[in-house]
C-alpha cells in the first residue's frame, strides 16, 4: 500500500473526492476524473434495474457529457484490489493509454497506480 501523501496535490484531490462520493452516497465505489482543463467530475456507482455503471464509468460519462475532450487522471475508491478492465477501457477511450488510474481503498490509502493502457 502507498500513502496518499505520495501523490501530488491534484491527485490527492481526486482520491479525496472519490472517497467522499462513496461515503456520501453509500455506494460500493466512488470515482473522480480530471479533464484536460483541470475540471473534475465525481460520481458513485449506478445500480438501476435498467442501467448499471461503475463509479469510474459514470465519472467518465459525466466528463464526456460536459464537453471534456481528454483526461489527465482518474481515481476510484473501492474495496476491490484491482481496477477492472472495463474501467480502464473507459478512461483509455477518453484519456488515452497513458492516463493514470489510481485505486484507493475505502480509507483513502492508495493501493495501485496503473495506466489505462
């Protein structure tokens, strides 16, 4: 595990926002993405009967719907040990294969840093 203090201020911010979304909404995952202009988009898991999206997929969709053309970074807070292929694919579609994806545990501690690749 990696202390979140090892992250720069902007990456710490999206981890904190993702953690807040998870707690505030009582959902399994919270996520945040930062676009090419520095704007952030925060989301939780969507689990409707007709629509199911992970928190990270939802955050990417919110960025796209708001006009973002690229991503600088993404973060997800979850009990999972790894980020899913589908989550990384959504980030890759908008941000490219080198976009960092940060996975933190529910306590905000960074577990894994990978690229969307």
